[in-house]
């Protein structure tokens, strides 16, 4: 069993990883050391594939266990879903000595972690990520939240899991699109912290276990230095101000990875226009996104709606948009105030291009 430890001041935890970990009783034995009662939360689409076998293994241990599920999609990551799941737990008298096991992508871990943070004023939870994006991003760092009609992840808490269990075998079941969604977050990690990782990703024809672990190590390094996002952890927000606004403007019909690819493009361009990032390096980022086919046809974005949602971004300070931007590939800068006009112009330019030459950006 291999592991990485997230070393925090008060609540350190470990990421366990290996092939076929989901079929190992290690997870059950670990959880039984933490609690007496167990609630498994997952998506309906993967309930029978991943959650039900684990549920049945818990039943063999003669413990109290409940399996709950909800519909896929960011549009279902809401306070209403959270309330429904909590009421099911309350109805069956799950008390303070209960543990939540989140099995799924980032939506499942976000909402399960938020329930854990507030249920009985806080209970334990663990995460079993089943998407690449969740493995490299949502499962570590303790960010939990639900979406609202006013914006993404505006209600939540930082509440860390007791452990994360990564089974690389689940990657074999993922579509090419799902793998690309995770690659975008890995790209973000490279751009903000590690230039060599950018080039590793660029030359790699497939996403390997070693690349996943390298990506995890970048986020681990950031979180350990700034658990509560007071300083360096804000680097992880690169690309996310724009992408979250895009997702909200589309009523969460575009998945996070696809929106983030556009967010990275637009915020890289803002970095260039603000004289932080050279045009040469902006072009490298744009070409990476094109080469890996990460910029999907966005249909019709509403620039006005995107700007409206940006005004509600939780990273804003005194009503001013604050962005994390790039100074170089592998080097970022936080808390950059950008006036609305610059944002509007960058949106107008970047969202109009689909398959044109990158020289178009020199206007």
C-alpha cells in the first residue's frame, strides 16, 4: 500500500493509492477504526458499479450502514440535495459516531464533505474518488460546497476528510472526455507551480499513475503551506474565476473540466494583457489546449452573464475582482485586481475563437 500524507497543523490525513484498492478490505478496516455507523453517498449512475459492492462488504461486518445516492450533474449539487441526504440520515437515526464515505467525482465529495462538516456539528468522512478530476483536485484540500443560482460553491466550508482512497483501476472505465477533464486540472497545477510538469504533460501521450501522483504532490505542497487559503493556496484558483462564472452562466450544463479549459485560456490571456506573462508563453498554453483538444465548442456563452457572476465571485475583495494570474509557466501571482473593461475585452476576444491561428490574439 502506497500513500501520501497531507501534513496539516491540526488534521493531517493520508492518501492511500494502489490498483484494485476498492476490492480490498483495507478501506472497511480503516473506516471501522473511526466510527460505528456508516453512510455511503454516491451518484445514481455509479451506485451499482462502485458503491453497492462496498455496501455489501460492510453488511458482512454486521454494522449499521446505509447507501444513499443522487442524480449526476453540477445542477444537483444544491442545498436541496444536501437537505434530502441529511434527512435520510436523520430519519434512520445516524448519530455523531457515524462516518460518511463519499464515492464518486468532485460533486459527490463536495456535497458529502459539506454534510459531514455540518451534520451533528461535524462528523468524519472519507473520499473514494472515481474520476481523474476528483483524484487530482476535489478529493484533497477539504473544500466542500453547494452551488446556488447566484454562483458556484458560494455556500460551503473547508473540512478535511480522514483519508482518501485512490484506486487507479477506475480510470480504465472513464471516457476520453472524463480523462480530459482531469488533465485540465493537472495542467493548472503545472502552470501555477511547476514548469517541468507542464512539459511532462505536453509530451505524454497518456495520463500515467506517476503523472497523477506528481499532480497530487503539487496540490499537497500548496495546501500544507496554507490550509485556509489566506495566501499561497489562492494560486489554486487560477482559471477558476472565469470557469465558475461560465458554469453558472450556463446553468451548470457544462462540466467543470471543459469550463476550466476556457478559464485557463482567458486568464492566461489576461496575464498577457496585464504584462505579467509573455506572449510566447501564452501561445504555448494556447497550443497545449489545442493539441490536447481541451477547448470544446462552447456554443453560445453570454459575456454579460459571465460578468454578472464574476461580480459575486467569493474571491472578490471590496467589490473588486481579484485574480490569480501567471508570470511565467510554473510561476503565478495572487490577488491581482483587474478592472471590468479588461475582463470584458478578454472574454470577447477569447470566446470568439475556436480553431483559428493563435496569431489572432495579437490584436
